[in-house]
């Protein structure tokens, strides 16, 4: 018998990669979106807003598995709260959440911390809400996706002088590798907090930007920028990295070659 799976964030970076994997399981997949969409290839869309809670109960109705991928720069804890309430009411049997490496290690103690790194705090609070919901759950933490890392370096590289947070490293991972693991978890039994996923290696932010500039044959002046606050100190200490869980296979260089259309760029 088919199981109803509700996916939030199904039109985002990770969600688009996850949808076909969930559909391949033979179950019925429903995507919650703020905009209306016609059904496509058996995929059902329902309209709702996790931030306000509007339409969320109707979206969760009859779903036994909920995969929560909808994320934003802030307010993830509010979205998780509304989803948890609807999941409890509907009797969901498995709530799966994608979080971020460092959610439990990047302290949000000041206004400066919150302004620059509040995302980590929101993710950690969302984890807590799900953990205490009473709904059987699974949470996976992953490092930064290649796709989102590329968006960041593209935006920074538009500037003639590029400010680079001093001492920061990132460990980009392929979004489709995370999607494969998340689908496996969603279709299995609830496991609580599972081992993290990190990309194959960590890069100083300067290397990530230089790799992109090299691939684009662009020149920019990179200027190290000291970042204040305890959250920034934690980032410099590698709180956002999962070096002992470098399970990703596709490298940043290979990703750039695919996206930018050149051979693997030098990072020197």
C-alpha cells in the first residue's frame, strides 16, 4: 500500500533533487509550496505557508512521512513549530529534518552573532522542537551544498574588491549526495540524530573564491575581513566543519567544472 510523503521545500535546491528519489520509491509524494502549481508526473502540490501556519494542517493531512527541507536565512524555528503542531495533530509516524553542521556548536549569544549567524541558532531550535515533539524523528546535519556555496562566491565576485571573512573554512558537499541519503533515511525507520555529512575536504574561503575566479577568468582583489563575535570565533575554529565525516565524493573543483564549463580550475 502506498504511503503519503509530504515534502516541504520541494522546489528548493535540495527539494528538487529529493523529489524524484522519493517518487521512485512508489509512494505518493506531496509538495508543500507557497505558490500554487499544477500536478506534474503524479506529483501533487499543495499551497501553504509554514511561516504563518496557513494551510499547513491541510497539507500534512494523511501524510505518514514528513520531510522538512524548507529553510531560510532566519525563522526556521517558527516554520518547524507550525509543522510540528500539524504533524502531531495528524499522527505523522516519521518526521525527517535536514539541519546544518555546526547548529549545536556555533553560539548565538549577542546581536552581532544573531545578525551574522542566526541561521545556525534557528536550525538548532528547529532541531529541539522536532526532538521534543513526540513524533518519531530523524535529523541529518550536512555541510554547505556546492550549489549554495557557488551562489555565495558568485555574489561576492561581483564586487571589485571582495571582502573575505578571515580564517573561515567551508566544506562544500554535493546536494544530490545529501538528497540520496535523506531519501534513504525518510524511507527507513526513525533514527534520531544520525551521523553528519561533509564534503570531501575543507577549503579556506579564499580558495573557494579563487577557484571560481580562475574558472571564470576573472581578476579581483581579495581582502581579509575580521569578523567580531563568539559565533565568528567558533567558525574560525571550524565549528561548521565535519572533517571526521568527509563522506562526500564530488569535489568543489569537479562541481565548478560542471557548472562553469571549464576544466577543473587551479586553486593556487
